C-alpha cells in the first residue's frame, strides 16, 4: 500500500517573516503542519516548506498568516508524489545539544554512543524534536534542574512526541505522567518512550488540562512541565499550583518573549516565584517554584 497523499505549502519570505511563518504553521494554525522546514534561498529570501497529510484550507491559512504578521505571503500549494515526504524532510535535521542531552533522529543514531543523555526522536505526527526554541528551552531547564534538584514525581502537560518526559526520566529516573489532548500524540509518545527505554517510568494518557482522575490521584507533584501555548498556560496557573507540593518546580514554555511577562505575572498571583527565564530565538521558557506558605 502506498503512502497517503502529502500536501506541501511553500512560501518565499525574508528571514524574520519566514521564522514567524514557521511558528504559525507548526504551533498556531490548526491542524498544525506535520513538518515545517526553513531553507535559505538566493537574494536574502528564505523558503518555508510545510507538509500536511490533508489539503489545508488555503483561505483560512492565508488569513491566519496575515493575522500573525507574516504579511501577504502568497503560499503555494502542491500535492506531492507517493513518498513519505514528512520523513524525507527530517533526514537533513541535525542533532541538537541541550546541556548534557543529545537529541537526534534515527539517521544519526551512530552519534549517540549509548549515552544515557541521548534521546532518539524522529519527527512525525507529534510536536517535539528539539529544533523548536520552546522545546530546546525546556530541555536546557531540565538539564540545569537535574544538577541540583531531586524530584521523584513529575507531570508533563502537552507531551507531544514525549521528548520532555523522556528527558525527565533520563535525568531523574522519576515517575512521570505525560498527557496530551491529542490521542495520536499520546500513541507517538508511548512509542518514543519505549524506543528510548523509559516506558517503565512514563505513563502517557489523553487529557485536557489537569482535570483527569489519574492526574489528581498522583498529585502532589515535585515538578510540572508544560510546553503548550501562552493562553492555556494562563488559564491553568491556579490548577498547576494545586497540583504541586510546596516548594515544587514548574517549567513552562510555548510562549514568546513578549508573552512571558503576562504568564509570569499570572503564576505570581497563583503563588509562584520566578527562578529563571531561558530565551531561545523568540521563545521563552520560565522556571518557577511554588512558594511554601509556611515560610
């Protein structure tokens, strides 16, 4: 049986607009692209290639790009030949270092050398390969926290490919609940956890927010990780506070630098203190702690 049809959207933009389009297509547009790549072109132009497994609504996509500040991008749509173009688009992705972590695809497996800190993730149907600034910022935060903090019970909200749950399991050998609103992502996360040898540590399930019996039953947590978007992060500040033990830690991302102040303020009102902000490209990762009311 052949591969299902793949549709590619191509845009030619200046670098700043191209990077904004990449963010929109992979993070904001719904349904998001299965893969997005940037290629430097001639004359200070960049090509943005976004791959979809069904033909996108071009009017809605163009309007969304305009609202996101990309301008009149005039995206070009084409249906590709019977090849797994999403997988093909990932073959050129280079390994990523994030502190002690090395994140690589199966095509670069030889570079891992059986390292405890190596994570193999192939891009596919779920977000999270460490090439995005929000994921990279979270990985750096986990690496730094693991050098000085001991945690045993972790909640990973919006797990996507499972990359952050895998990283946490490797860093602490902890018990982790990994959730995603998308059942397909949950399946991908389970496969990646198995492939990386941490299935015994990670329980992946489909859930929206923190209102799930398993999430409530495993609280309080030592660490909550949420790499989603600014709007849902703002809405769950108090719920995250209730799920954490006093003195517990939070790693939040999926927000731009401009949004980070609002998110930090919302969590400050919910009883958190900011420890650090990590910025990668235009994406911010916040590391906070829940203030112990007894002190």
